[in-house]
């Protein structure tokens, strides 16, 4: 049975997992103490070189066969030996999603990994970006995409994670976490221009009916997150946890460097040297346990007798943060490596 340590819970599972989880790009080999890039293998399916010559009217002939078996039999006579078994019936295309819901756990875990970076411990800002009441979602997303490009070019924005939320009046707004310092005046200026451009666009004439004064716009608010996990958890609890509505587009996203970070660590059993300090600490705190068919989840951030919530100490995540620091540096290095030995 393995134990997966995440941002606010432990997962006791019978399934086998990698040592570190959550990265979109990297894996960690504990035996060689190496971080390496994930490799996606493509199936090697041979293709007839003389396909065009053999089937000059391929599309017309194929329409004669109504079922898969007869099609395979017909094509198998012309294909090279051993090729016919590679032909499979065409798979139905998955319909596009019409609505998205926020994966709160994933956002918390990504934010926790983001917060563990050295650059984030030096500076971390939380931006709230609002729109005029009644501003349509479609154009709000377009504005936000526009200003993100402006932030990258004009304000030096690199690492970020944003979450969409709907206000009580029904208008969407965005929260963005970043370790890049940006002047609030510039941020407000670019946002005001983006909104004004959407309103004045000829394509959007009659589609956006809001009261907006570009000179008076001050809809971007910024707060600095202190150098501790508790402050971050407070923000996440307030702005992320209450988000239960659906969106027609992605409700959150992050920059590539943040999506590459590990978010969880796996221990083989409770008697490993790395897990012993955690096991000892759990004896003195209250946890909330949920059993399922596949695993047991032990939630850590529970309210204690003193009325305060327990937050896992940073020392529990030191190895995860160390590996993420190497990944983060490699992302911005002039020469990037697919394999990174750590010893």
C-alpha cells in the first residue's frame, strides 16, 4: 500500500504510483535520482508506399463496403502481408465539452507547488480582475487573453495561475496568482484598454450593453501574499473553494512552467524514513478520514480544539520543492535538458 502526500490530504492506496506526481512534462527516477522528460511513444503502423497507385479511386471504392469485415477483406487482398490486421473501425469523435467545472483540489495542489518556489517565497501577488456589471463571459475571456499578452510583453509576466469566478451580480471576474511584480497602474491601464476595445468593436456592436468609462476604470485589485502557507490557504479557501458554478470555457489555467511542477509525493509505506516525521505529527492532530473502494483519504486541514486549522509544515514538502526548483530553472535556462541528474 502506497501513501500519496498532497497539499491537504494523505491518500492510502493499493495502486502503484510514481515517486512524484502532478507534472505535465517530467518524471522522477528514485533509483538514479534523476528527473527526466516524459516520452510519448507513437504506435508503429506500416503504411503501403504504393497506396496511391494501388487505389486511384480509393474514396469511391470504399463506399461500396457497408460493414467493417468486408472492408478489411477487400483491402487485405491488396495490402502487404501482415497489414490487414492494423485496420480498425473508425472511432467516434468525442463531442466537445459545452461546460467546465473547476477542479478545486488540482488548483490547490498547483498553487501549493507554485508557492514552494524560491521566487514565490520572495514575492507573490494575488490579482483580482473585474469587469463592468453585465459584461458577457465570451468577451471577458477575450479581454483577459489580450491583457495576459500585454502583461508578458510590457510587464515581464512569466509564471502565473488564474481562476475564473462569477460574482453575485452574475458577471465573471478572474483571480491571478503570480510571482512577477507588475505595477498596478499599468495593469489597470491595459485592462481598461482591452475592455474599451471590445465595447467599441464593430463586430460586437449591440452585443455589449454596459456602462463603461475608460478613464475611471479601476477594476484590478492586488494583494501581496505573505511568506507562509497559511496565508495562501486563506486566499484559496476564500476565492477557490466557493466556486461551484459551470463555465463554457476553462475555469482555470496556468503558465507552462507551473504546469510542469510536481504537486504530490508518494511513499512506499509508513515505515520509510521520509514518512516517519509525518506519521509522528499525525498522532497529535485531528484528521477526517473517508474510505472508498480504491483508497482511503485522510484530510489534514481540520479544525483543532484551539479553533485553528492545522496546516502541514513546509518541511514535509522540501524534496518536492527542491525538484520543482530544478524544473523551474531548466524551463528558463538558455540550454534545456531532457534528463537532469541530481547527484
